[in-house]
């Protein structure tokens, strides 16, 4: 199996490749790792590998109908076992899986049951699951995903091949992030990677969240270009804003400037806007801008009008 680019954990790779090379497939796998560590990605890969018809040299080949359906999430023999309406996972979906398991696979060699929230299974759900794991039919496989292996009964864990997902090395992570966020500069990707502690799913979420509001981007572009008219065009409409809109807007501007300051002192870029500003503004200019915005925030909190605060900023930020 080719897990490159998804998993940096060599131990996991080796164990999985070994398991598949020898043709042995366990009946139950426990995939553990924090949110955003690649549990679902690995489950999808394993699902494809188990349903692959082996057209190419590698498994999963990615081109056969088994692989394609698995990757698209429409394979009839890959079944998600969950109870999304309830926080705790009760015995009912496990019982449903149990009766379903006695029906032979539709088109694949195996029937795969994925439990995405293993950590939420209550005790009766786990006991019911244990019964199935004790005597699964030949074609039945369970993939249990869990943020915490400790939440599962030792009797369940002892029946599972346990795969603990670890952080991904930076040299493997960056190409993956580049591929998924092609419009982001490397500095931003590296910052997201570091803040996510090496977990790629978390890094991707951070990259999405780091997307600045349009007005912050416009402000950053104007401020970086030292374009006074453009700056006024961003700032002046704020005088009509309500206090409860203006306050978070100013906080975002200040966060952007602080991000630029942090980058100037050697940290990774926090956002594209910050990176843009750093390229053309000195540290002392950034400090002044940050102080001015903070003064505006304080004034607003002390009941100054939006008009007065906007006028002050229009004068100070240039
Ligand atoms: Zn295939």
C-alpha cells in the first residue's frame, strides 16, 4: 500500500504494508489519534485496499471500481456505523450492523463496518460490538476510529490490530499541504503545520480558518502599498458601523498587524495579509499601527463614537 503523503508514522506504514503484503487482513482495526490526525483518511485507504480488485501494481490501485466507489464513499459494502443524532453512541446502530453482517457482501470480497466515533460508544454498545468481534463472518471487517484508545474495553482492544497515528514529518507534510492549499505561500503552510503539531487534518482546518476577512485583506493590501486613498476607502465606511460590528473589525485589524510584527521578529507568517505587510513596513511602523488600533479599541470601549474612532484611525494609519 502506498501511504506516502498521508501518514508520517513509519511504524504504522510498515505494519499495514506487512499486513497486506502477506494477504492477512485482520477482522478488526482500531485506528487512534487526535482530531485531524488522519483517522478518516486511513479508514478510506484501508476501505479501498480491502475492496480493491487489484488492477494495478499497487493496492489500492485507485482505478478499479472497488477503489473508486470506496474513495467516493458510495461502496455498498462499506458501511458507516453511527448514531449522529446522539452524542453517545448507543447499542442500536451496533445491533443493526450485527444483523446486516449476516448478509453477504453485495459486490466486494469483504464487508466493512466503520465506526467513526469509537470513543463515544457506551458500555452496552461496546459489549454488543465485542460479541460480533468474537465471531465475525469471514468477510466481515470492523474499522473502529477513536480519539482515545483508553475509552474502549480492554477486551475490544485485544481483538483489534491497533494503529496509533502520529504527527507527520515536515518534509512529507509540506507537499501535501501545498497540494491542498495551492494558493497559500509556503510560510503560511509551515506556520499552520507547526501550530497543528504536525497533524495534517488540523493544519488544513487552520489554513481555512486563517482566511482573512475581505476587509482585512483590503486593509493589508492598502497598508502594504502605502496607498493612502485606498486606506481611507477601507477605513472611512467604518464610521457608519455599529459599535458591536466595529469592535471585532478593529480586533481583526490589530491581529493582522500583530501577526506581521510576529513575523518580523522571526516567527512564521500567521496569514497572507500579515506576510504582505511585513514585506513593506518596518517594525516601528507596525508597533505604532498596533498601538493606534489598540487606542481606538480602548476609546470605543470607553464609549467614543464610531465616527470619532474612525477619524482617529484615518489620521494615525498612513
Ligand atoms: Zn483498486
